C-alpha cells in the first residue's frame, strides 16, 4: 500500500509529464497505470 504522499507525488508527475501514465510508472516503479488512473480521478 502506498502512502498519501506517494500517491500525490505520482499524480503530480502525471501532470508534469503531460498525462503520460507509463512514464510515471517507469520512473517511480509504482503504481500500475490502472491504479494511477484511479488516483488521478480521486485527486481531481
């Protein structure tokens, strides 16, 4: 399970990288692209 800080970091990177989930996953090593999509929906 990832902390809320981890989730926020991933979502911030998602927007920094032009909404490219696969790039975020490659850089961080987590989450899956599906999970990142859910996190983005939660934090919007």
